[in-house]
C-alpha cells in the first residue's frame, strides 16, 4: 500500500449504511445490515464483524495481471466465509493499483 494513506476507523459501529470499504482501514468495527462497496482501491479489514450485509464489488480484473484476479478470489472467499458460520474476520487487505 505504498504511497496511499488509508482513512482509519477503530471500534466503530455501522448500521444500515452504505460504506465505502476501499480507501479505508477498519479495525475492530461492526457492520450490521450495511451495503459494503469495494473497488480496486486498497483497503484493510482487521477484527471486524459483518451481520446481514450486502457486498457491492466495482472491481476491475486487469488483463495480464494475475494479482487483481487473486485479490478478487481472496475477497470472494472472505465474503463466502462471512456468509457461513463465522461472521468475524481476522484480517484482509488489498494493495492494488
């Protein structure tokens, strides 16, 4: 994430809001019934919980760039894990273009 400063959020609670995750670092935050927006801009999630949230991905998978594809797959695995048993994630970060 060199060169980009993320806006930091700690121990905040978000309810029924549309939240831009990209460009931000969320630590120990709780999201309930939110719409979470993700783009190619870097983001960080650490120790956050998600309950009944919808995810909107506005994400470019760039031709010839396996890093964008792998980051998208990691994000989809994260969302799938949240939708199963564990609504709390330890950490996810992206450092895309």
